[in-house]
C-alpha cells in the first residue's frame, strides 16, 4: 500500500514470517485473549489489560493494535507483529 508501507513489511525465514497482523490474525488473537492467556491469580504484564471479562479482553486486543497503527509516526512508534509458522 503506497500510503502505509508497513502493511507490506515481511521478515521471513524458511519456517517463520513476521508481519503486521491481518484482520483475521487480530480476530484469532482476540479469541485467544478472550479464553485467557495466563493464570488469573498472576499478573505477568505491566498493564493489567487482562483483568476484564472475556469479551472486554478480546476488544482490548483489537483496540490496542488499532491504536498502535493510528498513532504510528517516525518519532514515536510501536511495531506489533504476528509470527506465522509455515504460512499459518
């Protein structure tokens, strides 16, 4: 995409690929967050984004990625990539 070159960013090895998540990838990540990614008695993250009901956790994942994309600029950025293993 001409106006958002990060969309075409790919780092590939024979088995793995790093890239910006697609809408489908984000949906899968949100689904994993809804199920839970850690023991509820332990908070491994500095931001307590997982302390919420399943649907809210899933929505937080989506909002985080969308916010990172919207706020991206040369002087201040986050580059949250997904790891694809052998194409999936």
